[in-house]
C-alpha cells in the first residue's frame, strides 16, 4: 500500500503528458490514465524520484462547496510590477488571514467569530503592507472556496472579476424576462413562482429551446429584486404602503415649554367593563380619550366613555385639561402622589375626522385662546406620542386585567381566553386604576425625553394660563349656529328670543356692518344682520316668548369670562375671529365703539346653560 496521499482523480504532469491517477493494484502498482485512454504504470519509488527531480508535478484542482471542480486563474502568480498592486495586496491579505485561520483551529465560521478573529490581528506588524480591509463575509468566502487547509496558493485568491465573459441571452429571451418582471409587479397576489410560470409559457409559445433560456427561477428572481423601488411597490401594493416602506421618517412633534403643544388621541380600551360589581353585567369596551403634553409627556386629562370618539369626547377632555386635579385626595385617598398637570394649552392637535373640524369646536377653542391643528389623514405615526402611551397602558394594565383582550380572536380562541365572561372591573374601578397608573407613569423614566415627566414639568413650568371663569367652559364649549337678527328678535331651533329695547339697540349698532344684499329694499323694511348663536340642549326646552320677562330668564343664563375686558350681559354679546372685544352695549346702554365696529364682523351670540 503506497504511503503517498493519492486520490482517484488527482492530475499529474509527466514527460509524456498529463495523466490522472486511476487506482492502485495489490502489487502496489500505481496506474495513471490519459484522456486518450493511454495507461501509465508506476511504482511508488519511480513516482517519488520523478517528483524529486521535477520531471513530474501535481496539478492542483480546487473544488466548490458542492464538490464540482473550480477553475483556477491560469495567470499564476503576479507578474513583475504587480506585487504591490491593489489586487495583489487584496489576495495576499486574504491568504494571510485564511492561513492564520487554518492554523488557529479555534475560531468558528460565524459572523461574530470571524469578526473577533480579524480584530485580534489589529496590531500585528505583518499587516502594515497587507492593509486591504477584510470583512467577515469576504473571509468566510475565502476559507470555503479558496483551496483547503495546507493548500492555499496565492493564485486562488485572485479575483476573476472583469476577466470572464458574461453569458448573454437572445433578444427574445431578454424581452420575455422583462415581461415577466412587469407581470410580477402588476398585481398584489402574483408571486415569483407565478412570474416564472408566465416566463416559461412565453418561451414555449415562442419555440425557444430549453437550453437557450434560464430554466431555474433564480435568474428571474434576481431581476425582480433589482427592480424593487417605490414606484413598483406602489404599483403592486398601494401608494401608502410604498410611502411607509421607502420614504424617510419625518421629524417627530416637538415642543419646548409645557402646554405649548397638546395631543388628544383616542383608543378603544383592551378590557371589557361590567355594569357593577354585584351583577357583573358586561357593558363592553369603552373608549379612552387622552390629552398629552408633548414637551413633558405629562397626561393633562382623560375621559372614559362608551361613546365613540366624537366632538363630545374632545370638549369634555378639554374641560378636564383646564381644571386642577385636587379632587384626587378626596376621591382616591389610597393613591400616593399628586397629579399637577393642568392648564390652558396653546395648541391642540386632534384627528382629521369631520367632527373635529366643526365650526363649534374651532370657535370655542378660539375664544379660549387655543389654536387647533389636525393630523394628516391615515398617519398614526404623526401622533406617535399618544400611540406610545396607549401601548404602555395596554402592556402594563389592560392586557393583564380580568376581562383584558391580550391578543386577536384566533389566538384567544386557541388559548381558551374569553374576556367578556372574565370581566369583573366596573367603570368606577377602572377610573381609579387609570388614575393610579397615570401618577406612576409621571414618576418613571421616559426614554422619549430622556428624563422623568414629573421632574421635567416642575423644571420647565414657569407659568401657566388659566381660564378666568371656569364655569364659562360649559357655555363656551357649545354648538354654534348662524342666526339672523330682525325686528322680531332671533329665531333659533323654532324658538323666538326677543326684547324690544335690546333688539332695537342691537339693530341700530350692528346693521351698518351687515351686507347690503341682506337688507330690505323698502325704506320701512326691517333691518337685518347675521350672527352666530351658541346654543346647548337646554335651549330646545325653552318656549316661544315675546315678553321682556321671558327674555330676561333666557338671557340671565348667559355668562362669559374669556377676555379681560368682558362684561356680563343680559341678552347677548358680540365677538369676532379677529378681535376678542365683548360688547355690552345693551347691558350698559352704551353704543358700540367705533373700534369694535371697524374690526369686528357682526355676530350675535345666545348662550344658554
């Protein structure tokens, strides 16, 4: 048996040509065969002598990871003048690291292991000239594909990029590939398999032989991947999905001072609530409306209601935002800590739903001194501050409570969770739990502001605006309607509000600013002017009356406390979008000032409690 490491298929160059080792017989004869079929018998001694004299040499044939022979660059070692070229330095650097890896026997082929292995040679003197940067992926490919341990010649590390001709398909094949790519991007349900089947049908119909077009799907898959862009993504899926995938994230909302910008958002609570703790009748999942200060992440107020998100939710929450939270010590004495976040916000951000764009809400907030803005349609990430708070409540509170909805219907059915049957939390208990959760949320570190919300609120709050008369909120946050004042007074919701003296004064002062087309063409026709009426539901209970007494009863409920120059009136007041002057011409029996006439749009308000 020979002591030489001979394997069937090894190639040797002899003086008579190139032979391939075939087999070894029992008499220790080594048989080599030529491509022409000529056989060459040699003993081990003869082969050793020929190798020592240089008359024979072994030809290295390297194999790929799948066992197939891999071609080696026939240029051999680098020519004179190429020793320090970028390609030579790259090949020598890879050879150095691969040989070191062969000798080490310890590092793994994982990305982290190879990265640590490369970093261990950071201060090695031998790398002063071998300064080509090597990453774990390139080193892995060199270890696997460039020779084998103990046989790593330099030539196998040379790149063949640009030295090999590319295979080109016929024109009909290229056109079919383009059509298949277009076919893939045309509809959402189509997959790479569908596109490849479409391509093969085109080749069959065109009569192209199988050996002239790519039979595997990999070629088509690579071409499809090279055409991934925003336009094709929008074409296959939707413009919104393309925007979410390719467009950069916009800067988040930012505010420096407390109450500078407040976000109001809504969500359906992931917990079923019962009517009371005695009968445990399930009521459903309520809606939570929350107002959050952007600068400090403090919760300014919230509302739990079974009514979906609406104008009522916004106005009720806004009332709670403007009121202090001193009631907590009486209603919830068990809760430790205080909730000091309240005040008049300067800007309020709400959803773009139609109910939040009503004139009633805009007019009420304008009188309070709060500007309202709307978030873009179908962009929840624009109000990520609110979404994060809802996620925090779900993870820490709602999903862990009896009756919570921790997952979708399919998952809950698999784990046999029935939230409606497990519900035991009443609405009052839930209110107390949310109060306690908010107080704890204020005292915990918030990564969004890199600080504790309660501490930031105390540190940045220099002063806060408040409502002069908190009771005026109930009147100002009402519904607005456009009404007309004539000699007979005002007709609103099929009810007449009239007082002879007050109506005469209002028409004398306001009709001069009304549009001429609204006035009667007759010299004795009634003077008219349009205005806005702020009415609430109690107005509907009022009865028609033309007497002074009934007018006084209706108008005695009118209250205002917004501007510093405001006066309490008996029957009406005048305001405008451009100025906050509240005229009390009727109450004080003084004419409307010239400044008010020139700057204000005529408007008549009827506010009832």
